[in-house]
C-alpha cells in the first residue's frame, strides 16, 4: 500500500489545506482527498507542485508499506 503523508507535511510546516491549495493551484477537494488518503490516482504535476511547496523529496510525501500477505516468509 502507498501511504500519503500529506497530513504529516502540513502539520510539520504549520500549513492548512486551503493555503496549500492556493500555493499549488490544486483544487481544495483534491487536497482534502489526498489528506484523508481517499484518492485513487495522483497527478504527477500535483506531486511536483506539493514537493515544490514543501521543498521536499517525494519520499517525504509518499511511503510504500508492504501488505502483510505480500511479505516474503
């Protein structure tokens, strides 16, 4: 599973969703879905804009967490 760590970045940078939306040009509804990890797809441009806004690497925004049933035994 891919974890979207947008809530962590917003908290760390003391920024709210509305401000991020204004800075990045991403619709508030899209930011909200990413915040609550409800999105099915993420536009590469959105990832780029968020990383620019936070001056961060993609690994600070997204994290791969292996599913228990996919772990090698």
